[in-house]
């Protein structure tokens, strides 16, 4: 495994994949971005834009794009930035082109709906020869692509690799902190999407800043409970990939998950909202599997349960809010 990472393959031509590819290109790395959509590859290669997923951002002409996974995989390290529910299929396609101990950094935030597995577990199955890491934290793609500062967590079990990745993927624009708590970093990134839908509903219903603050705080309590049950460290849940990402995602309609919740709170249907989108809203798919995990582990997650019920159409938004406000009184801790 190389100690210096100069050539990077980014797998996924959505907003976040494009933003990471742009940042690394500007930092002087040789970057090849893989996208499944021919029009996205053409846009990046010829017009130096990604009109479908990251409109309004001019991309560095040095950023290459391809629809050939093998060409993208010929790199010192790979960033896996496809939607969480597509990770298994994409990595199966990628498998023949992976070298032994090649670093693969999972940037997708979610839990596999059909199995309840974290993305690192999925990739460990499909790419057993790779060396895994996870990148997560508070970051909007448009901000990062425009060169605004951000701080993220990169997690892996190998300290030497973690330090290498933090140094070679970080820079003056993105500050990376290393952790060995892979489970904690992944859970924070997945759960915040579900809770952001709830925060968006609060905003869409016009329930005020006090209700928003209460929702985020009690949502974080649910995140900590599930993290504890899965072996995550409390410090990780309090860090960038947990509380940090939750605060960001619940605070701005730039978040696809919060904006979806906001639309639901204003009376739109789920199908209508999703029908207008080209990008995946991960929280919609994560809510169901989080509730399955909570039930298996005996964890109480009333906000997540309410979001799941609304998304499934089993309760209205008003009934979900009423149900949460009328739960029995209890100690906060």
C-alpha cells in the first residue's frame, strides 16, 4: 500500500462525489470521476460542469470523468460516493479491478435496507481484498465545491492508514480528523438523515425555533442510544460525524432530507416530492431499516418511528406531532 496518495478515483457522479473530486483536483491530485450517466460524464469532460447534480459550479478542467470503472479503479485510493442503496451493486462491478490492500474510502451515508448492514460491512463482503475507511461529517456539496472550509472525520481500524489518508486527502480547504471508531462514524452519518426529515417537518409546519431545538436535541438522544447499543463511542457521537453532521443537516434546506421534510410539513406528498428530484434522499430509505435495528436491539426511538410512519403513510404529519407531544412524561437522562 502506497504511503503517498496522488491518484484518486471517485466513484459516483452525484453532488458529493463531484464536490470531493473538485476539491482533490484543486489540491493537485490526479482525479478520475466515474459516473453511470453518460450525460454527466460528457458534461464534466467537455463543459467542466455537472448540470444535473451540482448546477452553477464551474469545475476544474483537470478533473477527468469516465463511465469505465476499470479506468477509475486504476488509482492509489478510491472514494466510494454512490448512493447507499447502490453500494453493493457498484462494488460488485468494481471487484475485478481492485488490487490487494487498495484503500477504498466509503463516503455513502446510509444503511443497506435489505440487510440492515452498514456500508463498511457491505464493502467488506464485496471487496474483501480492499483496505476500508469511512469519510463522514458536516458538509454540503455546494459549499465544498465552491472552496468553502469544512472539517470531516475519516475512520479506519489501521492508525497508520488513517493518518496517511487524513494527510493526503485533507488540506487547507477540508480538515480531516482520524478515528478508529468506524461504526460510530457510519451510524452518525446514516441517522442524521432520518432526523433531518423530522426537523424539516417542524420547519414546514411553522412550529418555531423552540420546537426545532427540542427536536434536534431529542433526536441526538436517539442517535446516542443506538450508537451505544452498536458499540460506538460517546465521543464519536458528540463529534463531527455525529452531532456536527446532525446540526448541519437539520439547519438548512440545502439538505435534501430537511427540504423533503419541509415539503411534507407544508402538505406535499412523498411521491410528489421525490418525483421532482434527480438526487437520492437517503433518509427515506434509512428510516425503515433504523426502526428494524431499534426493535431488534430494544432501543426506544420515537422521533425516528414517527418519521418512518409518516413516510409509509400510516399516520399524518399532524398525528405524528401530536403523538410525540403526548408521550408519557419521563426523566431527560
